[in-house]
C-alpha cells in the first residue's frame, strides 16, 4: 500500500470507533477487489472505501452544524435522521481534511448511503462494497448479492436499493427521496439492458 493511503489510514483510525474502523477496512479492500474486477482505478477505490465513513462517528448535532457551515443542503429526512448526513459531510471532509480533490472519489463518498441516478462505476463500487464487505452482518440474500456484485454492478445496485427500501418501509423509517429515485433509475437501466 502506498504511503499516501497509509497516512490516511492512520488518520481515519483516530476518527472512528473500533467497529467502524474494522468495517472501513473491509469496505476499502472489497472496493479494491471490485475495482480490479471492473478495471477501475484501484487506488481511487481504496481511498474512497477508506474515507467513505470518515464523518460517521461525528455526533448528530455537530454533523448538522458542520453541514450548515459547509453549505450542504439538509433535507427534512436528514434533519430527522442526521446519520444520513455522514456521506455528504464525508465528501467535504475528504477534501478539507484528507486533501482529496478527485470529484469521482468525493462523489462516491457522498452517494454511498442513498445512491443517485447515473452513478459512476466507482460510486457503485463504494455503495456495493459498503453492503457486502466480509465483516457485514449477514443480510437477506447476501450470497446472491455478493455474487451479483462481481457479475453486474447495475443489477446489484437495483437489488440493494430495492432491499433497502423494503427494509425502511417495514420499520416505518422515513425514506430519503434520493433512494427512491435511485431505485427507479436502476430498475429502468436493467429493463433497457434486457430489451437489447
């Protein structure tokens, strides 16, 4: 691993609790494996995976204040559930605290909780790696989803986002509209592929 990533890793370790740091390493290495599979930039995938939760352990009130200070728009759902803000705030901190100017990396961090229509392959890789990393608790259909992650990013995105929506609805948790838009987008993408 190069010195730049090693330095970031030491800094991230200080910002996260033990479990979150272990998860972060799992996401970083899973993202690297997916980047190899899809011939994406491995270093960018490792960095995005390492930094995807860099704002996760910031207390909720502080997350809101930092977002407001940074000019990040906060939706009503995010105000109700400030934990969602760690992705957008993490993208800002990646630039300010870790000197990451690459927009694809920052977009991958920003979109890893809700997804978004038209994600780059790196964004999809980070979203998926966050769900399937080896330390993640077994979710429904995990074997199939892990296999799908290495065969078709778009189908895997759709399945993960759809499963997330089903879970949130079953728990009566407010749903971010971007998650719904992401689900519809990848459903259409799959239908287009099937028509070809």
